[in-house]
C-alpha cells in the first residue's frame, strides 16, 4: 500500500475475507502518510495516529483484541518498523510493516515523492524521519526481500494504470503514490513469479456501488475503527476508544460501497 488506510478503503472487503479465511496477511505501507504537513510535531503525531488506526482496523477484521507486538524486520540493509497482531487463539496471522517514506501528495510534487524517484528527477528520496535516503535500486531490493520474507503467494496492490495524478472523485485521476507504489510492487512480484492483483483507487468513485449492504456495513465498521483510533492518541484515550460514530466524508461514503479490481491485470 502507499498509505495507511488505502487498504481499508480500496482493497476491502478482500483483505477482511483473506484474514477470515485463515490466511496470513502481511501489509507493507510505502509511505508514512504524513500528508505533506510542514509542522514537524503535527506530522509526527498524525503518522503515529494513522498507525494506531490501521492496527485497530486489522484487529477488527481478525475479530481479536487490538494488541500488537513490535516485530521489526531487516530488508535491504534497513531496519523497518513492523508489528504483529498478538492473537492468543492463533486464528489470525497479521503483520503491518511501515517503510515510512514521505507522502508524495496526490500530484507527486513533494520533493521526496515516489513519482520523482520513478521519473528519475530525483536519484534518491529521503525517509519521513532521519537522514537516510533510498535509491530506486535499493527500494526494489527492500521490497523484494520483504516479499520473500513474507512467503507471499499473491500480492494485492493499487491500480498501476493511472497517467494523471491529483485528487478527484470523477474517475480521471489517482494519487501519485497509489500508482507509482503499485508499479514498484508489480515489478517485484513479476520478477519473483508472485501473482499481482490491482485495485482501483479514486478512479472507482463514479462507478455504481457494487458491494452488498452487508459487505458495505462490514467495510464501514472497519473504517470506523480506523477513524476512532486515528483520532484518539492525542488525548490518550485509545484504550477505551469505540468506533467513530460521526458522519463519514463524501469520498469515504463513496469508497465504502465499492471495490473494483483494475481491468488491466497484465
């Protein structure tokens, strides 16, 4: 995934179905999802809260307690933060891994965006925190090792076909991190012989809703757990957080009722 929550909005309910089927799930987030915030303290807190949010969402999908253990992994010479779901009944095998690159923003204009790395306008891009940077060659190495470590039998990622990048609900554009992240994951998957399936992001917004009321309700509940925990850390109430009960944004209301595989899977 490009950002913490893309999986919940665009690849669900497929991820939930996979977890409930008893399959191991290892989700890798390429960026920290800092949303290009310039205030450093606010950006760090926002990233932290998104981490809490996706952990709560995956615990909901796995029907287990929201308890995680640090389980950092090493790939490409890097130590990468990672968490495993602590399931005492061992019904779920879930890992969330955060590479923590910069959010490129929808248009990809941020200085350290994946789009700039992909086009070659930057030879390397910096991580969200710390002095380290990453070349395209090393990024491919890191992703390759992460896929091998996971023992993945398939890769699910975002749509790789978008040619225009921006935010929009009309279907003609997508977030730059979605498309470029998908291209890197596809490159790794095909090199390793692991099947790759792509799912639409913003581009599915104008499509007719295609999830049943029951599946939409399940997807919405997962999203509401994410939102509740994304909002709670600032006042230290995560331990007692309940699902977010407010009105969802217009874009979220669209995506909750949809899941669309890309028509181009080749």
